[in-house]
C-alpha cells in the first residue's frame, strides 16, 4: 500500500508540474527506504511517464469516479503537450491552457459521467507529422473509441495558419466536427507535430 501511494504521489507531481519534477528527479530519493535501490536513470524519461501513469491507472480502478476523471484529464494534458513538442508547445501554451484545455476537460468530464458503468482509458501515443490525432478516450472492456480529440492545421487566406482543436463522438459515427477552439500560429508554415 505504501508503494502504491508513493507511485501515485510521484505521478501526480510529475503531471501537475508539467514534467518539471520528473519521476526520476533527485527529490524522490529522500522518500525511498534505505533498502530500496535508486532507480534514477534506468528508464528513458519519456517511457517513465507512460509506464508510471499506466501502472497507476491500473491501481486506481478501485478509486471513485472523481479520481478516475482527474487521472484521465491529467493524462490528456500530458499527451497534448507531448503532441505539441518543443517547437509548438512554448508558443501556444498560454492560450491553450486558458482557452482550449478547459473545454477539452469539460468534454472528458461529461463523457466520464455519461459512461459511469464503463472502464475508460486514453490512448497512449499522439500522431506526429501533420496528422490530426491527439488522443482518443475509449472503453477498455468493449475496446471501442468514445471520443476522438484532434487538432488540424488550417491555412486561411490572408490570415495565416491556425490550429483548429475539435473532437468527434461515437454517437454520430465520428463524422461531425465538434469545435473546441482555434489558436493562431503565424503566417509562416508551422513545424510538424512532436518536433
């Protein structure tokens, strides 16, 4: 139980600080028992996040839906910033955090409340290049997507490039675009995702 709580705390801090304090940060060596080996540097940093979150996700199945909802939202934020990469993320982070992500969070919360009897999860890898996929929320037992969150790069004449955030739902067969919002990039061609 103690190890489970320690993993939960480490993953939560890593997600809440947006990766500034990572799971292999030296601050966590103070919390380790003397007989536990120090595992810093044994995993790739990017893989450490997904492994920790995946392990915690399996451990959290017994918790109430509020905690499950918060874990989905935190993982969604992490995957979105992973898709932005180092070149896009710093430029649009402020507007994304203030305008777009609260709307994404509301859609995830609505999905969790509507699917109370289902075990929900989020896909692990956003697509790169110029592909739209950020993440999908899916039912683990039925292995079916419920919502697909995408971002499309649009070139508007005279205005320049915009990022159009939207989602698709299983209710209409993933046909309709439900707009979340737009973020202006510039008149210059934006870099590829994950770069």
